[in-house]
């Protein structure tokens, strides 16, 4: 059991002086009766000890007041589902599709893991719209804000370096593109940047700070391993530089953590089978006021009326208890 107004439980302290007053009154009445007649005469005249009746009536009054005070604290137990109208939250997603995302240091490869995790995220969204951006050296808006999540999921299959043919990695331009996608909406927004790092333009922190100024929550999600690995191309070959050397890549985690910090956001690391994006869902859930995917939320059920009824019953019982019963005399 919980209480909607737990601060009112302090009111129960009034029971201490109340019990004291009732006891004092009971003893005063006992002494008054003793001055009128001997205790043996009272026992001979009545079936019930008047002092015991006073204590019983005082106890019932105390229980009545205690029940009423508990009712005022609004006790709760059990839950009920309540439909809640909501405007939802916009989710802005930018995916790095540069060639380094083809590396296979995470199964099946970095880009494949991103597709899998984003599908799971989209399946859990409710009353939300999603916009999708693919980027490398320049961003491409693939899907403007839409509530058709199945359509957005279908676009995940086309994510590849061909989507953004300009080579490189410009995280700042990607974040600016997310701002542009979200400009058409006045709803709360969450931005998700999925990348292995390697910002070649160096403008990302300024763009991240701009997101923060617009009240957009940023999640920077790192993809890849800590150790350098070669980049596997779709034709099975390995990417090489103009001198013929194998190009390697690793997750630039320190840079991405700094980027998240600049935006007042959160850094996550994408790992297979670890629900890496669950903090994103938790944040969306909080922004929607605890509303679930089915548009309902759980609310505790208040039971104050039961304690109010109990208080009334104790009071009625107190009034029904006589001070004493006179003995019936045999004729």
C-alpha cells in the first residue's frame, strides 16, 4: 500500500494527545463515581464495569479518528489502465553510412547491427513520428518525419555507402540535417546519432550544442570495436589507400563521448543482444508521461473511501456502546 499524500501521515501524531485526553477523562469519571458510591455497589447495580465501557468507547473513537486521518492521506493499492491522449514525440535518426560502417568487428557488420537495433526500436514506438537521415561526407534526408514506421523500417534495408556517395564523415552536418528534419514540428524531440566516429570536419560539437539550445535530447550511439580492423567492401575486397595500404578503422569512443557531453546528451555503445537502445525508449516513455505503446498508462487506485467508511463504522459502534447496563432485578 502507498499514499498519494504521504505528508499527511504526520497528522496521525494527534492520536497521542487524543488518547491521553480520553484516558484522563475515563479516570476522572471513575473517581467521580467512586465519590458517589462504593465500587461494590456499582458492581451490584450494573452488569458492566462503567470504567471498562469508557475505555472501550475511547478506543473506538481513537480508531475512528485514525481511519479518517488515513483516508485523508489517500491510501492506494492496485493499478488500473487509463487511456491518455498524447501528442507523441518526434524521433530524429541519423545513421553513418560511410565505408567504415561495413567493418565486421561486430556481427554481421556495423551497418547490419544498426539496422537490427533500429528495427527493434521502431517496433516499440507509440504515437511517435520518425525521420531518417543517412550521412557520410554529406547528409541525405531519406525519410522526413512520418508516423508510418513500417515505411521507415523498409528504408533501413537501403542503408549503404551508396546513399551518401560523398566520402568522409561529417557528424556536424548530420546533426544539422536532423535539426532541419525536425523544424516542421513543435513536438518534443529526441535525436539519435549512430556512428563509429571519425569526425573529419570538426564541427560536430558546435552542432551538438545547437541541438541542446533547441531542447532536443541527443543520444550518441557508438558502433564498432576498440581495435583497428580492415574495411570489407561489398565485393569481398578490402579497402586500401592510394598507396595500396589496407585502411583500418576502430570506434572513436572518446570523441563520441565528448560529443554527447557537448549536447548535454547520453552516450551509448551498440552491442549485439544487450538492448543497447533501451535508454532511448526509457527517455521517450518519460517524455510521453509514462504512456505505453497502446496509449495507456497505469495509475494507482485510491482507496480512501474504504477508510472513511471504516471511520464511520467505528463511530457508530462507539455511540452504540452504553456506559453500563443496569442489572435486572428478580421479582
